[in-house]
C-alpha cells in the first residue's frame, strides 16, 4: 500500500511482453582469448615449427602473448616440460603446471 501512495509503479512505465533488453555493446566490453593446457601441449610442436616457441633440450619456452592468448585455463594434463609466459592463468592451471615440473610467469596478478 505504501508503494502505491508513493506512486510506484510509475503509470508511464510500459509493463508486459517487451521487458528490458541490455544493449549489446554493454554485454561484453572485451573478449579474453583463452587456451587450455591440453591444447597448448598438443600444439607446442607446431608452434616451434612456426617460430612462436623455442625448444632447448627437452624444455619448451613460449610467450602466449605472441599467439594472442591472454589467459591459460587448467583443463587437461601437461606431458611436456614448458616455460610459459602469460598475462593471466587460472589457479588450477598454475597448480598443474607447477606439479608437472614446468614454470609459469604471470605478467599481471589478478
């Protein structure tokens, strides 16, 4: 009752089928390119051939910014030994990389 006395809902509001639609440019301001550990492990030899990664001994080194990947996700297993540089990584990805004996360098801590 108190809300009606205060003028709620406003009589100028259109209620019904139309509802509210969020403008599409606000829904997703930016896109984060991500990659799973298993995909990186499968593609590492191809990346070495394309000079996006380097191999010294049995250790691969890669900067994921060179292939436009901003975030590393933790799905899958890591079979090769890697030195990875990336902007962001999930907690699960960091844990799996360190448990496999590989190294990860994060450029931004969030």
